[in-house]
């Protein structure tokens, strides 16, 4: 039996959870439209602490991670929301290349860097960590609801930008085959995620399951925030 059981709800219960998650996604999109730019206070914090790089998921902006980012900033972490990602629709490797170029143009903060990611952002984060982690001063990745092994539902998606999550996709396979950076990754996930039906457990990583249902609801759960804080303090 898995240490991280996936909930198997009835069709009615799944519909309730999925609807609630859809509403939360809509709320986050509305908030992103109202507040497109990160607050100025994100630039300030304790220089001895790492700067937190935000990597949202597909069709998302940094705002989807705002609740957690605000709390981390209050704890003294400086927050970096890299511009130019739009809604994160480019392939994983291309986005990682663009991020690498942008980060190379900046000095590595004295406290180094860590990544806070959601969904697709976690795959981009692992790509960065394994390819350019040392060069860019990236020490850790904490990924929330990331399909590290892909999603079996991806092949049925009409949008080709979502089919990159197919477990047979070349990038998914390559990232899955390399576990060298997994000990530096914390994977946080709920008990039910319609977007990632096979879960987010990552071998050799620190896996944390929180009692939350939903791909987006997990982002505002206090248990998720606690797990993120603990991962960066470890």
C-alpha cells in the first residue's frame, strides 16, 4: 500500500471537488488580471535568506502563488517573479532556456536562490536545477501539484500545449530518468487532483501530502504553506 494514497471519490464527490477547484482557478485568474505586477515589497528581505523564484503552471501567472509568496516575504524572503513568461505556454525546455538567460544577467543573490513552483512550473524548475542549478545559485525546488511522471489525461487534450504532459513526452521521460537532483526537491500535493490523477510522488525527493482536494485549492491550504516553509528552512 502506498504511503501517499490517492482518494477515489464517487462521481458525485469528484464533481463537487472539481467544481470547487474550477471556481478557485477562476478566482485566481481574476486576481491576476487585477494585480498583474508583483508588489514592490517583494524586492526587500533578509539578504542571508535565499531569493524565492516563482514558477507558475501552464495558463498561470505568478499570482497563482501569491498567497504563499506573501507569507514567505513576511518571513524575510525576497521574491522574484520573472517577467516575460506570459501564461507559461512555451515548451518546458524553451522556457528553461529563457529563464537561464534572464537569470544569468543578474548577480546571484548572497543567500542564493530557491524555486517555488506549481504544476508545470515544477517541471521547468527541475530542468533548471539539473542543467544550471550550480551556475545560477539554485539550491532547492519546492513543487506543488507537479506531474513529474506526466498525466495520462494529457493525450486527450485538444490543446497541444497541454499534451506535453503525456507520460511518453520526450521531456517528461528525460526528466523522469534523471534522479540526480531529486534529493533537493520537495514535492507537495493533495489527496485528490483531477489534473494529475496519478499523483506527484517523486522518487528520492521529499514528498509531502496535505489533506486537500484540488489542483488549485492546494495553493491556499495552510498545510501547504507550512510544508513550503519547512522545505526552505531545512
